[in-house]
C-alpha cells in the first residue's frame, strides 16, 4: 500500500516543471475517468447484459480495469500512459458507434479523445487523432450509404441525417482541437522559455559567485603578501 501516499503526494504537490504539470493533468484525467466512469460502467454493463452482448460487457470491464492500471502503476512512463488513455477513449467511441449506431454516444468519446490528445501529447497528436476521427467517419459513411452496416434503429436515422450531424460534429471537433492545440502549444513554449531563463539566471548566478570567490581569494592572497612584506621589512 505504499503507492497510495505517493499518489496523494503527486496530486497535492505543486508542479514546478511542464513535465510535472503534464503528469498531474494525466493523473487528474485518469482519476476522473475512474470516479465519474463508475456509473457509466454500471449502466453500460447492465445494457450489455439486457441486450445479450457479452463481448461489450468484457470490453467495458476491461477498459475500466485498464484505466485503473494506468492510474495506479507509477512505473509506466508518462507518454505511454497518455497514448493509451487517448486510445482507450477512442476505442470506446468506436464500440459505441458499432453497438448503438449514430444515436449513441460515440461523438462524445471521439471528441474527448481529440481534446485529450492535444492536451496530453501536443499539437501533432491532436491532429493525428483528428485524422483518425475523419477516417472513421468516412468509412462508416460509406458502409451506411452502401447498406453494408445496419443498426436496429437504422430506420430512424437515414444517410442524410448521418451526413448532416457528422459534418457538424467534425467541424466542431476540428475547431476545438485546433484551439486547444494552439493554446497548449503556446503555454508549453512560454513555460519552456521561462524554464530556460531560470536556468540561465541560475548559471549566471553561479558564475558570479565563483568570480566573487576568486576575487576574495585574490584579496586574501594580496593581504597575506602585504603582511609578509611588512614583516620582512621590519
């Protein structure tokens, strides 16, 4: 149980570097997933049982357990945790889309995956996730248009409705992802510049202290030489 005090300390400690901020942000996201995701897990498991979908039941329980593993395993590197967190949310969106179709919560999951990718991994990861969402929407649009894929509630949601809502979803997701990416990128650059300035200042301070010490040594040597000269003359 030694890891519990470490987790509490990590959450309450004030970060000093951008990496520490990233780790605290990821910790908060994973902790929120477990806390607020518990009711969603219960309802999803109940629905999977009622509709006779044991595969979905296994998927939901595994995803929740995997999120707990990422949170409570400090030896996993930050980048690995962040990547798998984004992939986990993206995968849940894919499961929701395949299970419930257009009326499900898949848009919420995919939107969250793009935002989290930008927050945790930076601009490039945000755009990569966004591209994955576009590809997923394109593939399902083709499958829906060709009649290859069918949902039980398909008659309530035709291709035109899918097209309009999906385009709107992609538009809003793109805008929010780009905005978050630019904001985070700017904050990180600013913080990196501030850290570099602090290191430069500390280095200059160390050099100044060394120079002062050298000058002090020189003064002491001169004082000793003067005293020796005075003694020799007397």
